[in-house]
C-alpha cells in the first residue's frame, strides 16, 4: 500500500509542476506583450511603403501617378478622372488615416451589449447557418479629404479589407469655412452653409457653428466629420437613425453638397470658403 501511495503522490507532483510551468508561460507572454508596447488597431495590415514600391499600375491615371506626371489628387478630382486603384490615394496622400465605424453589437445581459465594428448576419439553409460579416470604413487626412466604404464577406478580415479599399476609391474633397452668424473669425473651422442629406428614412442636417462649439452630432458621424477636418458643427437628425449604414450614407451625401452647390464670388470671401486641403502660410 505504501508503494501505491508513493506512485500517486509522484503523479500529483508532476501534474502540479506542469500546471505551474503553463502558468509561468502565460505570464511571460503577457509580460512580452506589455513590453512590446501598444499595437496598432489593424496590426495585420502590410506596410504601405513596401506595397507602393512593388505597385505596378494598370490604369492610365495610375501610370501617370507612378511616373509623377500627376502630383496632386485635386487634379484627378477636378477633371473627373476615375480612381480605380486604391494605391493612387496612398501615393498622393501621405498622411492618410483610416478607421472603422461601429455597426454591430455584442450580445449582453437584458438586451444590452458593447458596440463593435462588425455586423454579423446569418442565413438559414438546409446545410445549416451561413454567416456573413459586414463593416464600414472611413479614410481621410483631417484636411479636406474623406472617403466612405462598405465591405461584406464570410470572414471579418476580408470584409475589413474590402471596406478600406472601397473607401479609398470613393474619396472626395469638401469645402470648409465659417458660416455661423455668431462667429466672424475668418478661419475655415466649420462648414460655410447648412447642408442636408437623406438615405432611406434617415435625414441629417449639418449647420455651421461658432468656434469652440465642437462636433454636436451623433458619435459615428463625428468620426466622419473629424476625419474630414471639420471642428465645429451643429446637426439635426430625423428618421430611424439606429440604422447606422443609412445614417453614414446620409452624412456622406450632405458633405458632397458642400462642393456641388454653386456659390457667388462675393460670398466666397465673406464665408472664407476653401476647397480641399489648407496649406498654412508661414509669416
């Protein structure tokens, strides 16, 4: 009986040692993650510099951009040339930023849950449930350029890549100014006049605000306006605004009206309207 007890004791000791070694490994992994610093939100993305070096353009505009015949994105947008390659935008705008819009929601207790960037839907078939993930992305340089894209796939990473690609292809410029009657600072911190956009049942109206007001708008719309370079704005929304996709498209249509509307020459100076990027003049 003593031999059996000794054997069982040895087995228990070996299992305890294995458990300790696994716990030590997990601690070391956590320590290495903290030591390496904060990772970027999209750590799976390849380096843009390496991608642009190996980029072989297929369209005429892409070839002109690669050979430095076209050095500005305004030339492409003003002449109505189509952007069919996302590398064109990366090549011409060096300080381009990107972000995802929170479309989905995690399951929580009593119907609540945290917002996430991916919306999951499923289809009932004879084989079983077929899942699909959709997301919406925005790109911009916080200086007059903004793009919005929607992606959908069977997995999260392809859906995200589609959204970023479409956002680059849909990039456009906006006009900024100071159109509030409460402010006469002559700086393009807001929008020059009120604009309205509609998608489905959702209707959004953006109005110029005085300096220091901030973005008084829905949280996800504030991401778009901030990425476009607008600092102060008031807003009014109607309809089923919980549908974030329609709300984002309505906001995009409202911003496009800033360029499409015709303005008198005398109003350009009074409202300090500037299109696209603003270059700071050093005195």
